[in-house]
């Protein structure tokens, strides 16, 4: 019948189609007859061959041997083009190290070098006026202090963030780390003016101040700054700067302390990234969040892992590609902000409320829980993941904190960490 379906129309591979056409008629008929006896269940609903099992592989080997007798050679990989094998559905790719096997911190140090301080190594010798750092009993306050520039991120502010992270990592006695800003904005993101100022000071461009051209610097100054600008503008320079900023975002997100963002005003670009790196965000009701990078022809790539982790891919994509202003009510619905207050005078009361809850939690267990959550995020269920979580539980269960907690429970006393003070600012 003209309506009869050929083996090829039923989704059979070319092994019995084009390649077999070169074989003598008898061979083709024999193979076609063999195919006709293949049950319909061996094809998927789309009419394409299913993943070959041991039986189907044996069938192909038999056909391959039969056609070879008539001078038709089929490569062992002949069927590869007819079977879709997407890599993204692999359950457990053993070639990719898991974050609990090789930490991201170690990987970044390998590629970026040792994590050294930039300006200040100790809190008692802190001299960075653009990023204030204050340590009190059990709590640290980090304040972006460029109100005239809306706390835009320049070298000084970035150095302060980096140095504060290094210090906080070595201070298990600090239970809470607060991040806020002075002035009307929380953080305006990157600051292009800071680089323009460096260019103007070197005489590379004219300064806009008082409508006067910049003084002519010495030749050595021009050459040295010019080389720095070339390095900064190069592909390698931009990659290094982005990687350094990414390391600091990761560093803040993985601090052992419970981190709170006190959003004194609106946030843009990198400021939104800092917001999403915190464990909790409290914002004044008049604030907005804006990611306007696409309007400038760039993308919010460095902060995207933290924004997506916090509010999900769908919400992040909407903010990324529309560059719309997001109100605090919407940000709370997205999960970016957990508490909205009338103004910044209400911040101390909220921090004090949170500190009472944190005092009841063992600091080591809090840090280990944060680490476990981030390591498990977006990981497929696998034997490696199950082993990791089991090991983490055993590590905590056999630790000193757990022993103290169980003893306190049995004796109906308070664990020692509850009595450790957390000195929250009153204003």
C-alpha cells in the first residue's frame, strides 16, 4: 500500500535507510523485515528511537555485522546522532568538584592570589573614612560613608568592605554584622566619577571644576597614571576588578555572623548585590531598588548569583531586563527585604529584637548552618550530597557546642552563649 509506513518513517535510524540503500536488495529486505517486527513500544511518543538498552545495542551490532558482509560499514557511533543525551540532566557529575570538596574561597585564592588587607588590618587601627567599622560586644557595624556621592562604590569603600570581611572572619565572638550607609541612599552601585577623577588628576582629561583645565603634571606622573589607566581599561584589568568585587560579595555572603542590611535609602546596581548578600534586610518605606545596567549597555553579572539566589530567577530577570524601580513593598514580596520601617530611627529596635533571637543560638552552629545552606543550594540530590549533609550533622552533633547545649538541657540551665552580651546601638 502507498500508505504503508517505511522503516525510516517510523523513526528508524539511517542504518537501515540511506546506508542500507547501497546494499543488495536481499540485505535491505532482510533488515526491513527485522525492523517490521520491532514493537511500537520501542519508539518514544515523538516517533524517535528511545535510549538504547542492552537489547537494542545488540540489535545494532547484528545489523552492523550483517551489512558489513555486503560491504557497508557503519561506525560504532552511527546511532549517536539519533539519540538526544542532554548533559544538564546528569544526576551527579563527578568531574565537577562540589563546594564541600573544594571550597570557592580556596578556588578564588588560587586564581586571584592570597586574600590580603587593602588599607586596614586591625579594627583598632582603622583609618578608612569612606567605610566606617565599629566593633562592640558581640556586634559589628559597617557603614558606607560617602553621603555626597550616595555611597557609590569607589576604591576606598571597596577596600573597607574587603578589610572588614577579613577581620570578621577571624572574630567568632562577634555574632551579628550590620551593614548600612550614611546619607539619603544605601548604595548607588559603581562610581564612574572616581575613575574620571583619577584621569583628571593625571591630566589625561580636563577637570570640570571651575571650568579650568587641569594643571599640567610632570611627564613621569602622566606616564605612570597612563599605564595604570591602560591596565584598568584592558580586558584583563576589567576581569581582575570584577573578580575582586565578586570575591568580596561572596565573602560577605559567607560570613559566619548573622548579617543585617539596614537600608537607610535606595539601592542601585552593586548596592542591590550587597543587599542580597545579607541574611536579613530592613528598609525604610521610601526606598527603592533599581538595576539599570541594561540602560547603559552592560549587565548586572557580578551580583546576579546573589540576586537570583535571594529572589529567584523569574523575579531577578524581570528586574534585570526592565530596569524598573522596585518599591519596598514589592521587594518584600520578592523576599529581598524582610522588614519595612517608617524611617531609620526604628533601626535600633529591630536590631535589638533580632539580637535577642541570635543570643539563643550557638554561634558555631549558626555559622555551620549558613555554610550548609549555601553549599546545598541548587545541588542535585546525589550520594555525594547525602554524604556531605550526614558528615556535617555528625560534625555538629559531636562538637563542643552540642555537648554544652545537651548538658544545659539536661540540667535545665542556660548555655553559655545565651549570657554573652550583644551591645546594640541605641541610636
